[in-house]
């Protein structure tokens, strides 16, 4: 099998792993307001922790590029928000939800999907360093993707979306990974300078999403102490998790 | 800096951070009673700087001893949560400008004192990671102290405390920041295996503080988008500072 096909298959496997993130929600039977708040707190912690990892990796390749990319990521979300606001919220329907909930789910999927583009580039570039470590890198990234599926499902499941569809959307959000990994692998030298910008973009978009949507929603439905405890613990767990992979 | 005893460096920069709190009365002195929106942005600025310091400590300070760091972070989170609950300052609303209840007054002073202590752990631990890194973190927390003192001043003034006393009180509540910085620097410095614990403790404490107090507070004072932007920019500044050190 050629290296290109192999990179694509590996990246596809990591995308499919994202769907596993929906599984914990098989055990959450009743979706009360409190569960909504706490799910958002967990999603916020997962995304903050993931962004910490992206920023520290990005700054290794280029500090200014990472910060510049983060700024672009924030502007991207602001523009997307503006576009979504152009639609009548009352009439907005997505999956089982309408209005505010539908808007938040869409924004979450947009954020997670665009961030997968940067991750796909990162995968391709790391493969460009040689195929010997490929299996190890694939496993690491696949496992990294699971919490991202948890974050997406944590926002979608409380809106009444079924576990199977949460898993489906999680996989969809990661599909840009295989699509971007192959060109990044083929043109690694050309792509490498863009890497800090891409990683910064992903981090900026995710942190902004956490601050503007997930945390306010978490505080709206849950108590300050439980939200803060859960988010802090999740950030710590996510950072430890990344360090050991 | 090599000629100076590093303990003096810690003393000097933590003192700068403590005295910076006096600047928090300036906005009030210049323009009188501040609109709630401004206080919200101040809280967001303070939260973003704290988030940046937590990120920088995690990446620069936990190169080894990751597990001890994680355990320390959980300890820091629990310590803040339990201390604030035991003293009745959990869920304290930091901006009840018109609340003249005597209990609210002492609770507010206590919260500021406690914040100073946790930030002292962060400064002491950061200085042990490396002096230039510690200095940049101390300066970030010095700036953080300004909006924190601004919120403190707003309440003191509405209770009839003259501005010059408010400035003195704001600095006095941060004296323990100096003390804790120096003690952590000396004690942990003589027991190096404790360093990841101290770094982790500071990270857990800071994350919990900004999530349980500063951010939920700010969301109730200004629009979510502006709060998210101010927080992100503040965090970005610390990320840039930490890298330059």
C-alpha cells in the first residue's frame, strides 16, 4: 500500500474514534437542566485542556504565528455567529432542537469541524517526519479525538439528539482530518510554516467558543462551585491525558 | 541578576505585584462611580490573566513530575473550595455595590486576602521554574491585581471608604502574596521534589478561582462576547510574555 493511502486510512481511523465519545451518554438516562449545565462544564474543560495542548505545540513551531492564528480563529467564530444570527432564531431547527439550542449545536459543530482541519494538517506533518512512528502517532491522535466526541455529545445529547446521531456528528466533525492529512503529508515542507497558524486558529476558536457559549450556559443551569470544580478537574485530566500520550 | 540573592528577586517582584493593587483606585478617582460593564471587563481581564498564568505554569512548570502536578492541582482546587466554604465566602457576589451589610464587608476583604495567597503560591513556584519565567508571571499577576482592586474599590467606595484608604486596603490585602511567594520559594526550593506539587497546586487554585468567581461574575455584568474577547486577549498577552521569558 502506498504511503498516501496509508496516511488516509490512519487519519480516517482517528476520525472514526471521535464517535466513541458519544458512548458515555448511553449511561446518562435523564437529561435534566442540571445535566445540561454540567455537560457544558465538562465540554468546556475538555476544549480548554485541548487548546492548552494546541497552543504549546503551536508555539514550538512559531509563537507569533500561533497568536496570529488564534486571533483569526476568534474572528472566524464572530463572523459565523453573525451569520447564524441572520436567521430567525425561532424558526431555526437542527436535529431535535429549535431556537437557541439549535444555534449552539450548529456553532459547536462548526467550531469542532474547522478545528479538525488544523489537526489533520498536524497529523500529515508528523507523518512527513517518517512512517516508523506512524502507528504510535495514529493511536495517540485517535485517543485524543475521543474527548472531542465527548465534548460534542455533551452539547448535543442534552438537546434530545440520540446517542447514535451524537456519534455520527462527532465522526463528521473529524472527517476533515483524513482530507487534510494527505496533502499535508505530500507537501510537508510547504505546509510546515502554516502549522503554528493552524494550531493557533484551532485553539483560538475553541477557547472563544468555551468563553462565549459553553461556560455562560453552564453557569446558567448549574451552580458556580460545581461548574468550576467539574471544569477545573476536566482541564487537569485532559492535560495529564495529553502528556501521557 | 546573578549578583542578587534570588530570594530578594522574589521579594521585589511579589512586592511590585502587591503594590500594583493601589492602581486599582485610579479609574474610580478619575471618573467616579464605574458602570457595571466596566467592572465586568475588569473581572474578565483579571480572569484572562489568571488563565494565562495557569496555562504557562502547566506548560513551562510541569516538564517532569506530571502525576505529582496533577495531584497538586486537585489539592489546590479542593483547598480553595473547602477554605471558601468553611469561611462562608463561597458563591460570594463580588459586586453588590449597594449592599451595606457589615458581613459583606469583611467577606470581601477576606476573599481578596485569600486570592493574594493563592497567587503568592503561583509566583513562588514560577520563580523556582526559572527566575525570568517567575518575573513574567509576577508581572502578569501585578496587572491582574489592578482590575481586582478596581472591583474591591468600587464596593468600598459605595460603603463610604475614602479612596486613599481603599488604595491602602487593596495593597494591605496583598501583603500575604509577598509573604507566601517568599515562603514557597524558600521552602519548596529546599525540597525540590515538592516543585511539581506547588506548581500543580497553583494551577488548580487559579483555575478554580477564575471559574467559580471571576468569570461567572463578569458574565452578569457585560455581554458574553465582550467578556470572552477581553478574557482571550488577556490570556494571549500572558502566553506571549511567558514565551519571551
